[in-house]
C-alpha cells in the first residue's frame, strides 16, 4: 500500500522496527527511495502518531507497533505457511555458514566464501520474495553490500550502523522467521 512519499507503509514500519531508530536518509537507502520520499514518510508517521522523534531519528510508538502488527498479520494470511516454513528450514544452514564466515572476516578466502554463500542464498531469497514480495528489496541490499566488500571495504561485511551484509542478513532472518510464524 502506497504511503506518504510513495513508500510502502508495511515496509516502512518494519524498517523502523528492525532498525529501532532511523532517519529519513536511512529509510531512503534501505527502501530504495529518494531522501525526499523518506522525509515525507517520516513526517507522515510523526503526524499520525505512529512514530516519535528521539536522538535525531524516529522510532515506533505503541500506535505504530500496533499498526505494524496488524499489517504483518494480514500479510501472513496470504502466505503459504508450509512453504515459507520449508524455506526457513533451508535458510538455517546458510545462516550458520554465514555466522562461521563472519567470525573470520579478516581471513584469506573470506570474500570468496561470502560470494559463494551469496550465490547459493539468492535462489532461496528469490523463493522467499515470491511469497513475500516486499522482501525482494533485501536482494538489492545484499548486492550493494557485497559490491562494497569486493571493492575492499570489509566494514560492509559486519558493521552494525549501515546496511552491511550481516545487518541485512539478520533482518532477512527475522523477516523469514516472522513470515513462517516462528
């Protein structure tokens, strides 16, 4: 559903929840919209009482969390629960593999290992996106982080304050688990 700034409201609310506190710039980067669209979305959330300002960003209010939960419940009704549960089960070994890789991000072969894992995970993420289309944006975020890692910026593997590969992966883990009702 289009929201202020032509941003999908469910994706917006979920982004704010997952990141806990965000700015319009973070929303824009994460959702793949312009900063002005991110600003319009932030302003609308504040105006509607779904978010509150704090420390230079916004976070969800109880009203925003309630709206998010209602929208997630509605989304889950349209998802084949058995199929998404199977995908979550397929995701878990990849999740373990990524955690092992990230423990040695400075090791020789880390980037090649991450590229291989990403290649194998993408078909799973394609399937997840078929059930939950709003999650397709994560594939763009994975690709952006991976390109920066391949370019030599290893911070994009694990940094918590950006859409690093690990941060995006953690959000995808939460999204798939939630869609599977786990």
